[in-house]
């Protein structure tokens, strides 16, 4: 009987929750400030990587002073067709005289981010110029290839679409690349696995800028239960 009681006592101890993992605390760095977020649109852009962060950022204006103003930019003012067939009209082109100052540059994935887009000198030059001056630069899925080609990932850690990790490493062998995570935040660079995970990194940046309460409010409006502790990501200080 004593042996049975001892076994039960040890088993109960083993069932105690693990309290060694501390909750993640992120203090807001830009409460009340306004930001302009430009979303790059390329032919073949994927709907999810464009729409998810666009929705998240746009909703901030309802939950905080300032907030993030969103708009799209393309190489020309011609219609852009997404990979899934949506026909989209950009707000601005690369050479628009009235292009607002860009605080956050968002590069969603597009069909040819791993090949012909990397040979587009005008595209890469524009991304390099704008990204080097922006407060934050974000890629979704294979948009990381464009940022890396533009030199915006040099010396920083990043990630991309899970099945393209190998090609990303081969194309840019000097980079430190993470896999098995939703996103990576290194300095002003945020890179995401993309797809449905595109919501994660966008809500995280809202949390980083405006705090947990604002991020939760934005998430609630889109039926997303935001808790930064629920998301697998890497933050490089």
C-alpha cells in the first residue's frame, strides 16, 4: 500500500504545470504615433500575403490614436493581377510624385519572387532604396528573396516559406535562416513564413508598436484571439 501511495505522489508531482517558461512581455515603442505602410504589388502576388497584413494594419486606426495608414505601390499604375486572379489597381507607382513617405515597407510573396523578379533591376533598386530608409521592413513568404536580393537582410536573421527554406539558403548562403517558426524579428526586419501565418507577424508588429491591448482589439475585430505567447517566433535583440 505504501508503495502505491508513493507512486501516486510522484505521478501527481509529474503532472504539475511547467511554470519555468516566462510569459513574453513586449512594451509598446510607438504609442499614439502614425505610420504609413506601403504594400508592394507585383503581378502574381498571392492574395493571402497581401490581404492579411493589409487588413491587420488598416484596423489599427479604429483602436489607437495615430494608427497605420495603408496603401499599395506597383512599378506602374497598370492593373496588377494576383496569382489567384484578382485584378488590382495600385494607389501609387514607383515614380509617383505624390508618393507618401514610407515608414513600413511590406513585400508580399509573388509567383516569381524566386526567379525573374530577382532580375528586375527597377524593382530591386526601388525596394533597396525605400527599405533602407523605412522604420520597418516586412516580407511574407517568398518576399524574403526580394528583400535579400535588395541587400536588406544582410547581417540579419530571417525566414521564408517552409518548403522554400532550402532554396533560400542556396540563393543567399551567407544568411542565417530559421525554419519551423512563424516569423523572425531582427532589428527593423520582420520575415514571415507567409500564408495564414501572415496574420501573426502583422499582429505582432501592431503589438510591438502599440501594445498588447491594441493588438488584442485589432485581433478581436478579425476574430483572432491574439496572445503573443501562442506564436512560435524568434526575436533577435
